[in-house]
């Protein structure tokens, strides 16, 4: 089911139970304005209601070139704070929602575009993708959550380098830096992202929720606190009816076993 009528900024298509959400401002390299953020918020809510996983991608030659600077330059300091906090809230709806998000990246994944990608749970880049945080050269600072999310993916040292020097990373570098988890041939990112979304959608709903919400929180805890919380989450998820059925299917040899890559 395709629906491009709700907004000129975002397209929405439901393929079985996978929502494909497309950033649709190609003439501006999908630069994000305030109205764009609100449209993303609407599609996040819609996907939460009717999908089991999401593929996020960009129309045109780029995923997203970041903040719409023409709009940003006109803001007062307080308007800038409110705008940044709105980005935080909307992107948190992706990161801490109930379903997995996989981003398919190509072309520019720059500034706010990288911040948006960092809020997704798995990132797939094709070989045309390039990554940068040019805020330092623009006289500004990241405001869409990058100082938290990107720094946790790549490390503070990598992020500092990118912001101070304007360093641009190719897809292969981004994979080494843990910014992306998969690199594929040009034009293949969306297909691979859909494949991964289907795999994630086949999991138990409570397991997916625990993975995307518990893991990042446990990472923020002290070691013993994290282990304590883990035990409760493990016990809770294992006692659900769906977990019982899946475990029984495995024991009865009705479920596939884990195999080494390349084996049949």
C-alpha cells in the first residue's frame, strides 16, 4: 500500500508488515526543516500503529544533507533550543519506540541526516554513501542528538575529528567506525534494509521491544546494575506465551537452528 498524499516531505508505503518511509525533498537533498520534522513525527506514529518494522530511506541522490540552514539562520536562540528539543523528541520516538527501524543510506548522510540515521537501530549504506558533521565549519553545533547517538556509535574521538576538521568518511570507513553495520553495492541499500526488516519483524514483539529499549539503557548503567536489570528482562520475556511456543518449537525441531554462514 503506497501513500504519498499525506505530505510532500515524506512518502509512506506498507509492504506486508514493513513500512517504507521515504524522505522526499530531493531538490534540497532532503534537508530537514521544522515542517519536515513534524511530518516525520506523523509517520513514526503511523508506523507504530500498523507496521512491525520500518525501512527509512531518501528519495533522489541523497539520504539527507542535514538541517535546512536557510530556515535555521533566521531563528532566535530560544527558537533554536525549541527546535533542537523537538528533533530530540521525534528521533527518540524512533529509537525508543516499539518496532525496529533500519535505515538505507546513500549519497549524503550529513549533519542532521547522520543524526537521524543514528536514531535508527540498524544502518545499511551503499557504496555511494558519505558521512560528515560539518557543523564546525558552519559556526554551529549538532542539535539533533548527534553528541549522544553518533558519539556512542563512533566514539568521541572520531566525532571530534569529523567536527573539527570537516573529515568526510566513505561507507567502508563508516562501517569500520561502527556508524553503519552493512555496506552493499550502489542501489542495493533499500533492498538489504527490507531483508533485515523482515528478519526483525519475524521476532517476538516483546523480544524486539526489549532489544531496542533495554540494551541502550543497560549500556548507561553500572555493570552490576545492568546485570540485575538484564535478569528481570530475561525472565519476563521468557515467560510470555509466544516465548513458550517458540522455545517448544525449537525443542521439537520445528524451528530452524543457527548455522554457520554459507552452510545449508
